[in-house]
């Protein structure tokens, strides 16, 4: 197969735009600001063309790269790789409260393996359709398996959910359950098969677009959880402290953390003594949203994100994250997330 034949066969295709409200759609039904229309020019020319959004709109742009052996295990189902490569990018849009507009795909492949490409495209385009997010361009080359996606989203100027907007006494929430993906990683690192539910959370993360779009105007700060709650909350606190000019810390109630139910059925060899708390606090790859809201918005959050759970509060004057146990004991958490270059 030639390079151009490969691009035409696998990547140059119309995206069927699933309407919001479809059972599989990741987008909310009732929300304003949804971008109108498809790209003016997609794959085939030197550039894709996207019409400029209206004057009161902004682009939200993000890139995420997946490298074999680093972000996924060699031999991972190519459909899951295609899904996840796009899902982690959509998750960044969700975290900013942005509508998907389109994405580009830069792909290094060791070989033009047709079976692999068929499955990869099936996983990627199924998710693209659910997010109404077309592939508009990219680059294809031979090399060690690497998938790099750049995603374009749109939002109303000044309405982005940024990570630096938390204020003292805001409530801290997560959009769904934590720790299952970390359990799957732990199982695989020991050469064991992960429980199905955990493997699904690791390999097929669902970007929380609906939650992100519905939190616009409610949340004071938001980010997605890719590197573990403790580390990511540390980033949110640091950014927000900087913006509001005073140290901000947090108290997290251990009892309130929505541990994924699969953690109750953990194989003995990977069962943590703490019932899975460590996976929820330090495990990455959950792709839930972490967000803060002023206390007055508590009920509004429950209404728009019924799966979300309040897990603690922002506290002023000290930048420590404390974990409060049911018996009132408070211990500081290490603000430790995954770091590719940590020594
Ligand atoms: P150029 O020579 O201008 O770099 P390419 O030969 O790399 O263009 O690509 C030709 C067309 O195919 C372009 O429109 C490009 O965006 C698109 N394309 C190449 N690789 C991919 C890919 N992996 N996914 C989507 N579109 C791609
Ligand atoms: Mg090129």
C-alpha cells in the first residue's frame, strides 16, 4: 500500500455526525454554544480549513501523544488504542468546557498492517462520531508506533473552565468513580489479567464532555484526572494559589472518595491494604473531571452531574492537601502524580 493509498483508505472519510441526544452521544442535549457545521475543507490539501468561530468564541486546542511501551502495553487491542488516543484529547476539551470541532492525527507506524489499521480506525471513528468531532488532517510516517492527536474545540470567550479559578472554601468534586484504571495497571504489571471492569476503564476511557459542558458557569476551576487525584489536585491548587495571591490547600474526606466498585473484588495479589484508597489517590488514567464550585452551586451540580461526588473543600493559608479519615484523623498527602521525567 502507498502512503497516499493508506491515507485515502483509512483516514479520509466523512464523519457521520451523531446528533446530540442520541443514546451514544457524549454531548449534552440542552446547552448553548455548540459549533455549527463541518470543516470547510478536510483531508486532501496541504491544510485543513476551519471557519473562524464567531467573535464571542475562542478556540480550545490541545495535543496528546501515545507511545507504545510508555502509554500502552505492546499488543494492546488496536481498537482500544484508537479510542484512547482520541479519548484523552476529548477529555482535555471536556476539562475546559469546550465543544469538539475537529482533530488532526500524526501517526508513526512500524508497518501498514491492514488488520491493525482497520481496528484502530474502528475504535477511533466510533468515538469521533459520538463526539461529533471529525478527523480533518494529519501526517503518516513509518516509525515506532506513536499516535499524536491535536484537537480543536470551541467555547464562549471568558467561559473556559480553567484550573486556576478555585477560591477558599469552594467545594471539591469529581465527576465519577476513581481507581479502577490503576488497578488494571497494577494487574498487568504483575503479568495478571485485570478484572474486566478495570481493564475497560483503562483501555476505553469515556471523556466526560457532557459534564464539562454542563459545568460551564457553575465550576470555579476544573481539570481532567490523568495522573492521579493527589498530583492533579496539587496542580489545581498551585495554579489557583498563584492566581488568587494566597496559599490554597485542601481537605479531602477519605470516606467521600467514590472508589470504583471493582476495587471491592480485587484479586488477592494486587489487593491494597487500604481498600483501594491508594489507587484512587495516586493512580492515573481515570479521566474523570476534578472540579471546584462555590458552595452555593452544590445543588446545581447534583442536578447537572448526578454521578459527581463532593470529596472535600479548598482551605486557605496552607498549601497542604490533607486526607481526613472517618475518625477525624488528618494526614497530609504527598502531592505526587505521574511524572515521565522523575528521577
Ligand atoms: P503534506 O505533503 O502537505 O505534508 P501529506 O502528504 O502529509 O501532506 O498528507 C496529505 C493529506 O493527507 C493532508 O491533507 C493531510 O492532512 C492528510 N493526512 C496525512 N496523514 C493523515 C492522517 N494520519 N490522518 C488524517 N489525515 C492525514
Ligand atoms: Mg505531511
